[in-house]
C-alpha cells in the first residue's frame, strides 16, 4: 500500500494534514514528513507522487525552508502548493517577490488551458482559497501558466517533468473544486491505485505488532476513549494475553468512567485490565499550576511514572502502547519540525526523553475517522466507536486555571448533564465533540432569594470532519436553555452558563 503512495513534504502549513486526508479519502495512502527529510529516505518509500505543502516563510529570505533540487529530477510527479509553488519556481530559475496586492480568502481562478489533466472536470472561474503575501514574478524555464487570478499566476506546469504548481490551497473546503484537482493529480498524473482501506490496514498492523512484540508483554493506558480503545482491541487481537491494560483514574475523568471501562473491556472483551486509583497523586502534582502546557506535561509525565512503576510487576513488559493518532503527532511538532506547536498532547509532548519502555502506537498514522473505521472493522459497537473525543489530560485542560478536586467534581456533574441531554434529544451523533469548560471566574447570582457567588461554565459543541478546522454547533435555543437550567439547578457550584460560538481556527476546539 505504501509504495502506491503520495509523500507530503511539510513546510509548516496548518493545512498539511488536510492534504493527506484528501488523498486517503480517495483510497491512496498519504504520509506527511518534514521538508528536510533525507532524499534517500523519500526515494526508499517509492512514492507515486510528492506534494510540497504551503508554509509561512518567504523563499527569498535567508534561513527559509528549502529542498535538495535533485528531488525535481527523480521522475516522480510533484505538486507544489502555495509555498511549495514559490519554492519550486525559486529553485528552478524563476523569481518570487512580495506582492503589491496580497490574496487572503476566496478568489476566482480563470483556467488558461482547459485541456490540462490537472483541470479535468473543473469548470472555469472556479472558487479557490488563497493565503499568500508573495507571488511568482518570473516563471522558471520549462514551465507554462495554465491558470490565473486577477492579481497572480494561479497554476504553472512543467509537462515534461510532470511538476504542477498552484498558488491556492486545493485541500481546503473553500476551494470548491479542489478535491477534483487533487484527484486528477493523484490518479491521472501520478497513476495511483485505490488500495488504502482499513481492512488492509488492520491486517498489516496486526502482522507488524506480532513481529515487533514477539513473546514480550505490552502495557497499555486505556482511558475508555475511542483512540485508546481501538488501540487496545487491535493489539489484543494481535497478541492476546500478552497485553496488560491499566485504567489510570487520575481524578480528571468523566462521571463513572472507571466503572464503565472496567465492565466493557474486562468483562466484554476479556482483556487483562486493572484500575489504578491515582486521583490524589495527580491533583497534588497539579496544585497551584495554571499554565495549560505545564498541566499537559505534568499529566503526561505522571502517566509515564505510573507505568514505569508497573514495570517492576511485569519485568518482561518492554512496550508501552498508546492511542496516539496522526493529528496528535502533527499538532505536537515544533515550529522547526516544522509545523507550529498548537498544543502538546500528553501522549506525545509530555513524554520524557528517557523511558524504560519502547512505544507501540499502532494508530499513529491514522486520522480520527480512520480510527473509527478500524474500530468498526474490529467489531467494537457503534456507541463506543462514535464516542466524542476525550483528551488524554482529561478534565485537567477543561478546568481553566488551577485544578482541584472540588472543581473536577463540579465539572464532572455539569458535563454529564450536557451529554445526557444531547443523547436524549438525539443530537449527540449530529455534533463532533461536546463538553463543558469550567472557568476560573465567579459571578453573583440569585437562587432562592439569596445571593450566590459561584463559578461560570461554558458549553462547547463543535462540528468538524477532520478536527483541524471546525465550526460551532448551531444547537436549538430551547435545548441550550434546558441544559443551562438543569446545570444551574442540579450542580452546586455553578450559577452562570455561556455558549462558545467560536470556530477553529482561530480558536481550538479544546480551551487549553
């Protein structure tokens, strides 16, 4: 599958994994690697095509990300997007400069060569999404313009080398026919085959797990969320009782989570699973800490400490398994790695450099929707597979400011009411992620003719297909009113509710 693939070189665009998703949705494996990936490693992958992502830098400035020019002579089709276009032109003899008229947002593309395979099935004057302050002022030798906007060259091609350059972002949904353009590149230019499926992935993953683990044992942090659950069932399918699962009750979990996890995976899936009560331990470490990145790293470090302790009990457990998925990895990279750090994930950014375990992360290459597909293929019930994402740090990053047991107990009750009402109204499956955030803010209220001074909470519900971009859920006013009324009446400690109507970007789905 991976030899029939597209390699995406990441130059720092926040959209780079959207490119990979678009290609994978077509049944072709795509992988994002740093722009400085060794050329020999790229060649060893034997990709059918290479895509150069966008990025925030300017190609004409010292220290800007660049490439080994040999990549253009490999005989592999290349698509350069935005920065990828500018870099290609810059390296191959063209010129790039700061534009007098920058383009950000929607633009109309006029196609100059309707016979180009890149524009097969794409109408003229199609809407695309632009995001650039530089533009090509001189076209490199061997290239010709095949599309333009009112203020810039929109598309270039070197037909002999099958190198395509686009100034816009075909990977985002705002580019109306962008999906068709990427499809044309993948199938008509690169001649890929549709062979990336979750059934194939499971078969390959199970074989890899068996070969990697051998006769050793694996410890897995099972939170009950979709990612760790699918990882657990997949690894259990591969090695059976060699897998030992631990549910770490950090005191930052959802209501009755420990009981549900133990019943589901211990009784239903017949896994080796143990519950570790670590509430006091985590809350002590988090006392007085308000910075969200510090909270994430403390929680991640404590997790590893707990599993290092379990190592003494399972001396032949050489592997620590995690439900790390592709967005976790990409969002946790540093700006030099090269995407900007949005937030560190506890199972990526919180790990110490030296551990006594080797990591086993069978879902590391998958997006969330692909993880759900794997879960269904493995026979995990829909009501578990379709569960909303729950962050590894749990309520620790939904309690803004210092985390305490009192706040965690308050938030647990409020969150449970919100989710219960979403299910009652059959709205749960219509939104992608919903939860309650507790603010470090108190306000005056009146209850039973008496003054109250209690916390403010925020309802958050988002809709998304990829968890890289998201819009706020347009829940009915009557529903929001009922949820607010229940939480204020039933949860001691909250007297005011707000609803978050921000999208991602500029906000993130989680508040911390």
